[in-house]
C-alpha cells in the first residue's frame, strides 16, 4: 500500500533528513543534477541552503517545500523564479524524491499539491518546468499533472561532465 503524500514549507529542522537522503542518493542523482560541493551533503550545508531558500521565500521569489510520506521527509518540491507581477504571474517547478520512496506516486502527488499552492496561495497563472531529455520518469510526472512540452533549450545545463539539452514544459493554472 502506498503511503500518503504531503508537502509543507521547508524548515531548518529538515536539514539532517535531507542531508541523509542526499548522501545516500548522490550517485543515483548524478546524471540529473549539477555537481555540488562536499558541504552540500552535510546537515550544516543543508541548513545553510535552507536558510537561503527561506530568505527567498520571505522575498517572494521562491516557495521551498519538502515532500512527506506519512509525515517523514522524503524529498523536496520547490517553486523557483517566481514572477508575481500581474502581467507575468509564473513560477518554475522542481522536485526530487529519495530513492527509498521512488515509484510510489509521491513525485506526481507532490507536483499536484504544489500546483494547488501556486494557484491558490501564490496567485500564479503559469507553471513551468524543465527536464533532461533522457529523464523519462520526470517527464511522466509532468505529463500526468497536465504539463505539455513546448521547446528544447540546447546546451542549457552542465550535468555529469557535459552540456545537456533541456526539455521545457508548461501548464496554465487558470484564474
């Protein structure tokens, strides 16, 4: 049976569980994420990162959340690059789920929940995302949540020693 999925705003106390997931999953995430300095994988490094995310939240540029399964932190879902101006009202969705909790529907559920936050709490009109062209599981998550691809960003991100293309996704959230 699949455990229930929830999301909430990230908290400083999330640093240790996030660091534990990131250390264990570093090799699994290597093809999909930029290289990080060694301190990124420590509770202190995560605490510093969380502090920066919360500063962005207070400034209105990011909504940093954690993904929960039965109350335990199993990943993150973040809305970044928030542009709340009336003529833009958009944000970019990013997410990851710890390997111990993958293939249980948590990523799709977390994206659905954060889309509701974007529309109802943040007042955004448009959700964007990007995936590596080879990241088919992430693309399935976006498709299941109503995103459609709209273009390719060539040589957009340096991953695993090479410049990679990104597939760009969009979803209109409505008023």
